[in-house]
C-alpha cells in the first residue's frame, strides 16, 4: 500500500498592503525559515530533497521569477519547479512528487507582492486574449462584475446575503493575527461602500496585499518521525474551464464542480456538507462566497444566500467558512489558495486560538485563478 502524504510544517507571513521594508526574497525567506525550524530540516539528501515554488513574472516585475528564490528553497542541492498559478497548485504538485517516489520531503513556497505593480488590474488584463478580449479592456475585476451580475439575475440573489458573507469574513479576521484587515464591518457599511465596478463595491473586492506562505510535505514514514501532528492530504482535484468568457455559463462554475468531485472521490467524501468540518474558500469577490459554496455541493444553485444568512457558515455554526478571514480580509492573488490551506492546517492541529473550530477533523482548502474563476483546485485535509 502506498504511503500517505502529510504536511509536516507550515509558516506564513503577516499579510499587509505594502511590505516596503522587504524585498520579495526577504519576505519569502521569513516563511521558509520558520517552516524549516518547525521540523529542524536542512536541504539535501535525507533532508528536504525537492522544491516547488509559486511566483509570477508580472507581479515580480522580472522574467523567470523563480530564479531569485532558488537558493532559498535549496534548489542548489536538488530540483525546483514552478507553479505559476494559485499556490495551492504548488502544494498539489508537491504531494504528487512525494507520492510518486520522486521525493521524500518537498518544500513548497509561494509569494506575491501585489503592491509592486502600478495597477493589479493592468496585470490581470494581460491574462486575456490579445486579439479580442484585451481590445475591450477586460481584466479580472470587470470579468468578476459580469459574472456577479449574471449570478444575481439568474437566482435573484439578495444584496444583504452577499454582504453578510463579507461581514462574516471580516469578523473572523479580527481573530487572525496574520490577516490584513482586522476590523469588523456591518452589512450597511458593505452595501454603502463606494461602487467600483457595478455591481461590486469597494468592500466586496479583496484588497491589494503582500505576503508569503511555505509548507513542507513528506511521506508517511518520515512525517511520523518529524512531526507530532501531521496533517494528511486525503484528496485533491483541479480543473480548467473554457478560456473565453462567452463560452462559459458564468452563473455557475463547471470547473469547480469537477475539481471538487475529483477531490471528494479521492478522499472518500460522499456528503461534503455533513463530512467536512470547515471550508476555506478563495473568494476574492463577495458573490463568489455564495457561488462557490453551491459549486462545491454545499448548497443547491441559488440557495447559498439563505445558508449564509442563517448563520450556518459563521464560526460556531453548522459549517464554518473562512475562519481565517478569507481573501476579502487580504491575501494576494497568487497565493490565496496557499493561505486557505494554511488556515486548514492551523485548525486541524488545534492551534487557531479564539477562532478554533471545535473537533475539526476534515477541512477543505480551495484555490482559484483566472478570470471569473476559470481554474479551481480543491484539497481535502485531515488530522486522522
């Protein structure tokens, strides 16, 4: 029988609007150094023998953005490969490296300084087709606004339900010392915040953020010797949707449904709503809090608003969502999924303090990238 794969260490920086005092190498080293210290590992044979990094040439303002951090992850002693998407893809890839026998212990490190660019929207604009889509000025923000409008009109979603999800996330963030925005807001404040891209308001859009996250992943025989509380990767799945927005049904997320289905099957999850103890969802825009719950199979289409309004997703509710504060409280685009997995690790190890979910045993971490949630990755984690 193949050995199980575990996360044996995790560290993250505090997320901030502008880390002026650190270059990105210094920022990521902060997380790498702490993660290594948790398990007392160095680099090389018998130690950390492989690395996966997550970075982006555009946000780092350079080509081959992983090159300046190769020495920080021990690439001079072994291999290093880059996942240039949401960082949870890097964690998935690291698990595959260990499961395949290619590596015994792999470090995963991701970073992003959104503050370095003149406009985050200029960066995401470049993700679109240069012949047709860029000509009309598309970027991730206005693509999300188009999706939000379709979702609202298709299901008659109440603005109060969407705002309630923002309020919940911001409240949870007050209990997370790593969160960027640590101040509670009200539904009225959300709904009366300035309009940015109709129908999305300022408080419904994740803020510009800088930060880094690192994990160390190991096979079971090594994990049990190195870590008292390993967190096991039970399953993972990912999926891309169509490239052009017009080829997709934007009021649903076919790619998230398939990614979740694959992860659930691998983990043996038959009823996600009953078998999961918490969810960390990469929702960079308010409406995604609802849409993604539906695509993950937690609620029927159009019903997530009622579920959120009932308090079921609150801390202490039936199924807590985004106990970390989520993206809406501040995580950079490239590593939002890594931050979600990081919170799951903290919860499953029982180290979340005042935001701890009692008896948490199985958690879902989700990452997304691309316009209007084009690509999704879902990971199921457990402490058993």
